[in-house]
């Protein structure tokens, strides 16, 4: 009798998602990220207020970092292993070629000391920034993660530090309401203030 041999193919889900992401040209105009093992996360670009906050933030960071070896950036792939993030704003070495992905696909998360997300309207956006990205950025050991959220009790700025990559969690959290100054406690942007000049006053 002949034996029947079943061929088993082991699928590396992370690798499959990575290959899908690299060929995701059909999502032009959207942000396509890999935040966890569940699949590609596709989100639209933000509204006018979202863009205004990020524009103010970027301009203020330019002034704060002037004369240093660091600079702010926006809308670039930040890559950790086979995970891909697109922060609203981030801080990078002025000469970011030193942390460029080997295939030129973006910047390596290991060289990014700070990322900022401005929350868009809707529960999915809040889940993405407060849960999925919080876990993803911590797992990538990004030292400082800032969340600017219009929709949290009149508006808050949350500053997360001390990432624990193994647990995918930040061990230190400060939540500051709009109208008060949120101060970055460490890294190249240490002392940078996110206040009403960036967020506006508390929202009714």
C-alpha cells in the first residue's frame, strides 16, 4: 500500500501582512499600517482641525529643536520588524539616513524618540490611538508617545513614557486637560510644551 503524505504549509502571518502592505498601492490617499497580527489597518486622512493641530505642533517643534541634531517629521512609515506605523508627528535625527530602513521603505522605530497621534472623530479612531498604537509603540520601545484627544472630556493630552516592550505597555502615564501645559519630560524634545497655542482651549 502506498502511504498518503499530506504537505503542510506553515504560514507566517506577519510575513504575509508585510507583503500585502508592500503591495497596497490601491489604498492611495489612506494610511495603511500594520499595528498587530489582525491585519492591515486602513484609515483616512484627518479633517481640518486634525490637520491644524498637527501643523501647529510641527511648527512649534521646529522652533524647539532648532540648533540640535533633531527635527520633527510627519507622514512617514516608521517600521519595527514587520510592523508599520504612520504617526501624525514624530521626532527623528536631522540626518535621518542613519535610521532609514534597508529597503528605503521608511524609518526604523529604534531611532525615533517621540511619536504623536492626534485623535480623529469616532470610536474606531480612539481605539486605534489609545489601545492599538499604544501597545504597538511600546512594543517598539519608542520612549515617548503623546496622544492629543479632542474627544476626551473637553480635550486632553496624554504623555506616555517608560515603554515595556515585552508587555507592550507604557509604565508611566500623565493625562493633562486642555487649557493646561503638557510638558515632554525626556528625550530631544524635553521641556517642549503642548498647550492652548497648539490644542486650543477646552472644548465644550
